[in-house]
C-alpha cells in the first residue's frame, strides 16, 4: 500500500505538470528518503488514481505509525506532508523563469500559471478551502460576501505547548519574509517547503508576489516588501499600489491601515493584498461628486458605502497619487470635535487611511477609506470598531478585506449557527445553552420581523434565515467601523472634511 501511495504521488506530480517525466525517479527517491524507506518495488497499476488528499493521508498514516511525525496532530501532519510535496516541486528559479515566460503572453497568463502551481503544490490546500462556508447577503449597500473560514487549521493544545517551550527563533522574522521560501517550519511557524515566491520590482525596490494559502476570494494575493520593515501609509504607498496595477492591470491591490485596531494582523511587515475579484465596495456608486482646483481632470466623490470612502478616478494614475497624498496629509491632521474625530490624543495619532487601487476600463481608481482608531471607556476596543452587541458574530479588527465587503468570520460560527437553528426551529430556550446563549439577544431582536410576516422558523428555513441575518449584522459591523455614518449628519460631517481639504461639491 505504501509503495502504491508513493507511486500515486509521483503520478500526481506528472499529471499536474509539477514534474517532467525525467524527474520521476528523482522525485520518487526524495519521497522515499522523507519516509525513511530503503526498499521499493514498483506496484502494478490498479484502478483510478486517488485524489491528492487521500494519497497524503495514506502517507501520513504510515509516517505516524513509524513515529516520523513528532506528534499525531494537524500541526505535525502539515509540517510532514509539506516535505512530501516539496519532492515534486521545481526550484524557485525555474518557477520565476516560467512565470515571466508566461508574462510575455499576458500578465493574466502569468498569474494563471502561478495560481495553478500554488494549488497543485498543495501550498493552497484545495480540499480545505472547499470546506469553507460561503454565501452572499443582500443589504442596502449591495450584495455582501460572507465566509466562515474553516481552511486555516486550529493548533491543538500540545502543539501550542511545544511552541511555547521551544527556543524563540528570529528566522524567518515573520510569515511574510522572503526567507519563508522552502522553510521547513516548526510548531509555531507553518511549513513552507513547497512555497515559491515571484520576485518583482515595485517602485524601484525588491518585493515578493505570492498567494494567500487561505484564499478568502479568487486569486487572493499578497505583495510584500523584500525587507522586513513596518507598514506605513504614505505617498510612496500610492506609488507602489499603482506600479503593481500597471504591471498586473487585471488585479486590484490595497493596503491595510498602518495603525492598531484599524490595521491588519501583521503591521510589522510592509505588505499589500490584492487579487482577481470585484468586491461590493468597488461596485458601489458615487453619491456626491466633488472637484478640486488644479485637479479638474480627476473625478472625486463620496461612495455610497457604510465605511467612509472617497473615490478618485483619472486616466493618469500619477494624478491620483498626488491628490491621494494631499488627502492623506489633510486627514492625518484633521480634527472635528462635533463629529468625534480627533487627529491625535496624548501624542498618539488616530487618523489614517485604508487605500485600494484598481484599473476600471481605461480609468485608474483610488479608493481612500478614512479610518480612526480612537478608544473610549464605552468602546475600549475602538469607537469605529464593531460595537459590543455585535461581538457574538464579529469581534476582530476590520481590515482591508472586510472594508471592501467580505466578512471573514470565525470558524466557531459553523457549529454555533447549526445549533442555534435547531433551537429556533424547536422553540428551545437559547439562553439555557452556554455555547449559543451569546446569540439570544440577537435572535430575540430579529424574530419578530419574521413573525409579523407570518413566517415560522422550521428545520427547513432556519439556516437560510440565519445566513441572511448574519449578513445584516456584517452590514452593521461596517457601519460601526465607518467614521462618517450614512446619515444626513454623517454626510454633512464628511463634506466638512472634504471642504477643509480643498474640495468643492460639483
């Protein structure tokens, strides 16, 4: 059985194009070495070849039986099967050469090649991504995307304990560093043996282009600085965004903000996120148009969106860079006490921007999302952050992906919503169950809406109703995170900032 699994893995490499025929024996011997097998006899072909997940399971079961894993948990299995997959992988220089060879045909041909390779290599684990829950929700702001991420494995207690006891390593400095390419990983750092990065030049400096292993949306890519330097939103940020867009015009690219609470999870390494996907925010219309003297060629306006978005459009991206820099500088120093906007408090800056760049037809677009991370006693996690009554659904930072209209919700919600649906359908007391009691106020809030329409919650409709209501909660999450609300008072305050920055309503 183990010989057949080894043969099947080599066959998988040939079938996907990871291996050429003349590489087959070499790859097989590398696999045998990882498995510490000294004898091998080619098995006869039998039936259909299994899927990659099944092949790896057979090999992992063997490794566990032989005591090769270090621990029989997902953490150690991931460290080991990544070594196995690396036996099929071309060297980084070969991947880079092939990428730019495809780029000569078109930028999309290059990213198509690289995205397929990132999946075929099991760096992006297709069979895990398929388990993620995904749906859409209709709201006043358009169709929002909702995901419950199940593909990112949770560490087991033993692995967490082992990572805590292990000597702290400064190599790689973080999961976004170039040094991750080919890195074997450890209990507190994922294996990257099968990871390949495309080196690119961005604004005359060395950067890396890769895909996220968790793929929250189509071709979810990460573009990261070749040096381990902190994130910073500045004029150079806009230059980098548009330099990338000019090289890959079918992608968008954006940055998390550079302050805690409103920023991303990794502020220590300068990076962007992009991809081949159109989010709800990109489709949202401009509701109020503005102009600025000296920038008459730039279309500007407030976007109808729960976050506070100024959209700039022009055929010349350099003009958007200049105007974007002006808006950023004005916002950094802007205070409006009446709107509870404070540029700084006790020397701590509060205002920053989440920028997103794209090409739309022959026009370049720059969305500037105004962010503020001020906290109060009432809102210790942030005034412009999901408020406490929504934490049962979403408590984490609202970063770039959520800003654009895609909720990335915690895996706990899959089981919680399933159990909640059962309790609703059977009329049970939700507060009596510790696992779902946190959702009781929410359910009591929305149930009357369905009762007034004569809709009874049943086992058949509970899941769809809960999905719809989760989508509406996400819209409220974005409203909480918006500095200026979609109200007459909020829009008036947004207009005050734009006028202070030199804009006039068109």
